[in-house]
């Protein structure tokens, strides 16, 4: 099963969805702003990727965090912050049968779905 996580108005998520549809990949889209996230999902992603790879440090949400909150982030504290601010997650997040990746590059998707 393939699930693409993100927010519907994100340009990169739109590109990934378009690519998946054109490649006839059967997938489910989960908008984490509308559909929410649960602790177990986020813990799985942090475990698979590490929080530094999961968090988008170029996002408006990241820039809005105070410096103390940023300095205190680690694999265990980041889960609560992400649950409170899901747009911190680098988008899109792709879960293909348990293999997790973030971001969208055509070459990467071509390789994964070859």
C-alpha cells in the first residue's frame, strides 16, 4: 500500500500527486492538516528518518518557532511539536509498504516505482 502525506495546497505535493497519477500508481492521499496525524505514525517516521530529515527547516512554521523550542528538539521531543504543528514535516512524505521518504524528485519516484 502506498500513502502520500502532505497538505493539498503544497506545490511539491501537487507535483508528486500528478506524477503518481500519470504513472498509474494506486495510492491514498492523507492531508495531515485536514486528516490529522497520530503519535504512532510520527514516532515511526522519526525512527525511520531521524527528526532532522523529517522537519522542514525552511518552512514558515519552523521559522515561527522560538529559538528555545528549536534548540530543545530531539527524537523524543519533536513528536509532540509535530503533532501540534504538522506543517513542520517536509513534504511530501511517501510511505510505500513501510519504506518512508520525504520530498519529491522525479528520478527518485521513477526508481521506486519501476
